[in-house]
């Protein structure tokens, strides 16, 4: 979901998540240029004519792939990536709750679906701010295309008007908390999963299921019956939802998420695929927490408390990547031209990370500015990592200090 040109291997090595699994679990047979100049091939890959390099990634002897995840020992130049077979049915679901107090129950019920493998892919829980930030740029695109005929050359006044209109539409759609995910399998398997999801939402919220047939029907209605007010209202929603459906249900890459970087801070520029060249800043806090409602609620409340102290809007997603763990993605958007705001943004994320670490909710990924929060010279783990660095990169030429002691 980050962008169609993102590095799949790079994301896997950072232990990143995707819409189906933890990506690092699905790479194998790494080829690595180590800092000492040697080329390492993992698994069975270092044997001539090995037939199972990517069928049994553990190979024979110590399993070394894990040393290359979030490390500065070498540069991975290639890896195998296991693909997901196309199933008989691919569909998506979205569930919403409208009472904040139902949030822990929502997490617990879907955690049970994940543990029992009724839900076999990752599910994504988002707060209202995050849902709005995803949908609003897409709704804005629809409005600008339908009213102006183009997304280019919109003056500031028109931009502000269309942005306000898009936010009003999204405000009617976004719930306090929503959970979305993909379903795949045989017709019977998907039907049973839908039945169990419907059952899980009884008494706490509503459910919508989407598949290719329903999506095509909605598009047909829009094309042929848009003179009817209820159908007309569907237009911007379907425009916004279709690429999201393609990501969640079919794994189709999209650049949709890139525009969300700009939305809270500035106008979306013509060269919007280059956020590094913009004024939009983005920092993250990424705690990995138990897949439990009460812990999720604590994480959200602590985030809201710290963000409120510094005057920022918390954009929160909780990704149910495994049956037992929730990857929490907390976005902090800020204006990079405002020195005070930049300072506050970094202080905000640092305070939040420190709070989580104190509670034992350790981030699974941090930026280079936060390495000191996770490294400890007295910790045998980090001492061992430092010793490995001396062997694999004796001249300390690859990313010095990244996930390692100096």
C-alpha cells in the first residue's frame, strides 16, 4: 500500500507488513554482498544446482536470513519471494463501529477469527482520522475531475472549496473505527468466513462485503442510473473505493497512499509522486503489541494523550499481521517549513516511543534519530550484534549505527 515502485525486498528486510502476511516470512535464498567483500548465499543457495533454495528456505546449518533483516551487515542484491496462488474467490470486507467503547471488543473478536484461521489474511483497523486521510484525496480527485475536467491547474480558491467538499463527504462515511481485509479461497470457504465475520460484528457494528461482481454492479448503476439521487451519491465513493479494493482483495499495487502524505499539510502538487520534494513531513511510531483489545485501547489512548499535548492529529492503523501480534502504525504529519512544528513533531514521536518502551511495547522499527532508544551497550543481544558486525563488516562501511552499537 505504500506505492507501486516501493522495494519489495527492502520492505521485507525492514520486517514490513503487506495486505496478506509479514513479508519477511515469504523471502528466501538471499544473495548478499557483505561488508567484508564476500558474497553470501543463504539457505541451499550456496550449493551448485540446488533445487530447493526457495522451497525450504532454512537450508542446512544455521539459518542466516534473519541476520540480514534490519541489520547493517551487508547489502541484499536478490531474494526469492513466494507468491500467493490465485484462488477461486477473492473479496474484501469492511466493518465499522460507531461507539468508541466497542473498540476493544472489535479487536478481541477479530483476533479470535485470526487465531482460528477463519481470517487468513491481515486485517487493518483504522481510526476516523486515518480512514478520512485515505479516502479524502481520492474523493477530491473525483470532484476535481467531474467539476473541472482535470486535476491540474486548479486555483487555490477552487482547491480549498473542493477539499472542503471532499472532507464533508468523507465525514459522512468514516466511522470512529473501521476494520478492513481480504478474503480468499473456495466459494464455500469465503462464504463461511463472511458468515463468521457477520457473527463477530453482531451487537457492535455493521459489515459490508465487496467482490468483483458487486463492484461491477455498482459501476453499472452509476453509468446508467446516476440521475437518481441515491445512485448519484455512490459515484465518489466507488471512485475512491475501487483502488482500495484492488489492493486489499487482489494485491494490485497502487500509488493511492502517496497523496495521503500531502493531505493534512498542503495542496497536492502536480509532481505528487515525489513527496521528498514537498513541504509535507511524516514521522511514525510503530509499536508491536499483543493482539488484545485492552492493550490496543491503552496504545490508542496513550497516542491520543501525547499527540494532544503537542497539538497533532493521530492517524492510527492497527494491522493484524499475525494471530498474536498487532503492528501499530501511528502517523504524525507536519509542515517541514515550520521549524517549531518540526521540533514538536520529533519531540512528540520520541516521547510516545519512550512511553511505549517503558510499558514493554517495543517498536518493531524506528528511524535513525531514535536508535538510542532501543540500543543498550549492557544488553547481550546488542553486544552480539556488534560482534557480528566486526566479522561481516570490519571496516564499518554499511550504515554505521543502524540497529547496531557503535
